[in-house]
C-alpha cells in the first residue's frame, strides 16, 4: 500500500537543518545511511548532489522490474498510485482492475476521467536513473526504485500525452507545460535524486539552479532509500 501523503512542514521548522545527508567515515569516505532523513532548503540539497558525466551504456528498460505487487494485496504499483492520487475514487474490480474515477494531471493542468488516458510517470525516468548511477545497482535496488511507493514524489499519475512528451528527458530539455507546477517539479526532482543517491550532470545542474533561482528556497524533506 502506498504510504500516506507527507504532512505539511510547520512554519516553525522551516529554518531547521538536520545533520548533513552524508558524512565521512574515519577513513574519509563519504557514507550515506539508508533511512536517514534530511530537511534543508532545496538549493542546499541541490548543492549536495554529486556532479558526474552521464553514461547510458547497456541500458534496457526491463532492467527495472515494474509494476510489482510488493505488499501482495492484489494491486500492483500502478494501481496503488492511481488509487492514492484519485480526485474521485475509481471502482475496483477483480484482480484490482480500476474503472471510472477522476484524476488531476499537474504536468498539463487538466482533469482526466477514467484511468485509460493516464500514465504513471517515474519523476526521474528509468533511463535517467541508469545514466546517473543505477547502472551499478543490484536488480533488487532497481526494482525498488521503479516501484517506489515510499515517497509520494517518485511516482505520479499524469496524462499519457504529457508523460510521453517528457519521455526520458531531464529538466535541461523538458519542464511541465503547466508553468505554475515547474517550481514543485524541479524541487521534487532534486529530492528524488538525493533520496536515491543519483548524480546530476553539469547541464542538468545548471538547469536546476536556474529554475530554482526563480522559486522560493523552500525546505524539502528527504528520507534516503539507499
């Protein structure tokens, strides 16, 4: 089952910085602690992401197994996201077949009736994740990434048209058509990359920095997945 939506951070906590998301061990190597949580202004989180050249060598989409039924409740990841994000709940039939219902697609600021015209977008696309470090992960880690229900930002129900327009592009070449959603989109992108320890390339870093310079430097909370 998908985890509940994250609670709104209280105003009194907006200036609070928890310990850095990575620390050095006695030998000087950088250590990430899965399950550790960071709250920091989004530009500070961006500054902590490693910068590296991307490499798509060997990428295949089926290296990321999805959609799975991790909790064995009869509904796979796609259905879990659709149920969690519905504006009007769909009807659930045998084998978790969903019909009717209504959703809001924030990428293009439109409502969609019925699940047939919806895609579940990996905020950071699978190919982009591969380019940014997932090529070195185990198959189990890639499966966990592709079905991440532990952070509401990772997977999002959007119109099929907007998702297919995005494809595997990063914010250097694609942003949501709905301009009012762009600040949230780039902040969520930064949070998702931090959650999974993914790098950014130089042009991606420039695009994220430029876009975030036009947005409030709001705090984001990230729980490390790996």
